[in-house]
């Protein structure tokens, strides 16, 4: 499973998912308890806002997007691309991932 988290400041989960250019990526292999984590930055023309029918290359294989806010249009585009969206309050990315994995989802 791959989880992307919007994090413009690299410290917390941030809003404006469509215009966000900085993400934490978490990769959780099915056969391991180890979590790989990396910070990426998209080019200005790669944001989710510019997305047509497919995700930007650096986010192409994500399964989940965790963010503080996103619009219905983007939520629908992501759903069509097979990406689950999850909204959280302003917390650290690591806590957001652990809460998501533990099933402690907040209402969307």
C-alpha cells in the first residue's frame, strides 16, 4: 500500500490538496512491518489540480491520499483513479498514517 500525505511545510498535514506540491510518501509492503518514507516535491505543472485522467508520475501508484482539505471535484477525480481520500485535522504525517492504519478515521 502507498499513502501520500499533503505537507507543504514538511511538518504537518496541510490543506489545498489540489495545489499542494510537497508530499510525504509512505510505502507499506504487504509482507513486512517496515514502512518506507520519503519526501517529494512536484513540479508546478504536476499538481493534482492539473490532473486530467491520470495521477502525476510521482504519485502514480498511490492507494490513499491523506489531506486536511480537498474539493469534491478532486475527490471525484481521485476516486476514478482508484485513490481513497481521507481528511484529518492538522497533525503530523506519521500520526495521520498510524491513525489511518489503525482505523481511527475522522468523518469526511
